[in-house]
């Protein structure tokens, strides 16, 4: 475990760690549900639509992180699979939902509680960075619309780096871009595989953000269930 006072660089995951993916996504999906009157097509409630999206989207992202599907594959398959779950075979509707979701969701500004408070607390004493498996254009929009962009010295995405977390190569890429050393750096994220295992394998300390307090047996340097607890670490 690294000494607390040796940290100079803090790397944050974005989705589910700072940017409230679930809240922003649900809000965007709710607007699309109403616009396209999906209740008339056999999807009885917006909550049902949101739940189906969450399950299918999570599965697609797991496949993406394992190199089993491409970025375009996620975009092409996501709403097609959701509609198929409700026995709706409409490729045109699927394409419209996909295009409009990608335009709408990243503009939503909702953040995980205490995000601004913690970043304001950290910004004067540490260089802050984003390290995400999200896509460059989408993540840039999220950072701008949520007013987070000014806090971060560097932003590394999987498509800009050419590697994905948990590959050690993307952590090396991020460290080099930040002109940092790994023994002076720490990774904060919500995903035990991509964020925590990846950073640990690279040799970086970690903070596992576990808001649901899920049980696990992974080795982490620090664990928190609320971002405000970062003040007790740094």
C-alpha cells in the first residue's frame, strides 16, 4: 500500500463513478419512451423499458471490455435487442432510438452525490485525470455538459488509447500522458475488473467505489461507499 502523502495524480473512472450513468440514462430513455409512444407497441411501462435497457446494455459493455464486440456493434445491437425482447421487429425504430439516445444521454448533467465537493477539495493538491473505457466523443460531451471538464488535466478513453481497461497498456498510456509515476498515482473506480484489477496488475494503488456495499474478495487499497469518504483518504 502506498503512503497517502506520496500521491500526486488521481485517476477517476467516469461512468458510475462521477457521472451518474443510471440516472442520466433513465431520464433520456423516459423521453424516448414518450416520444415514440412505446407503450402502444407492447412495452407497458417506462420502468420496464429502462430495466431491459440496463440488462442488455450491461451485457454488451461486458462483451466490449472482453473484445467480443466493437463500439459500432454496441450501437447497432443495443436497441435492436431491447425491441426484440418485446417482440417488436422494427429496424427503423431501433436505428432512431439508437441515434437519438446517443445524442440525448451524454447531455444529461446528473452526477454522483458529492462529486463537485470532492473535486473542489482535491483539485489544489493533486492533478486529476479521467481514465475511461467510454468513447472519446461521448465522454467529452458528458464532461462538458456536466461542467466537469475543467477539473481534469488529461482525459484518456479506450478508443483514444487503443487499449481498454483492464489491460495494463491503457494504464501505462494514461500515466505517460499525465507525465506521472505509478507509485505517485491512484485509480478510483466502481468496477472491480476493469478499474481495480487493471490498476492493481499495473502496480497502481486503488480506491474501489462500492456504493451498493456489495461483498467481494478482491484486493483493494481503499474502499468507499460514498465519494465524500475520499476526504479521509487524501
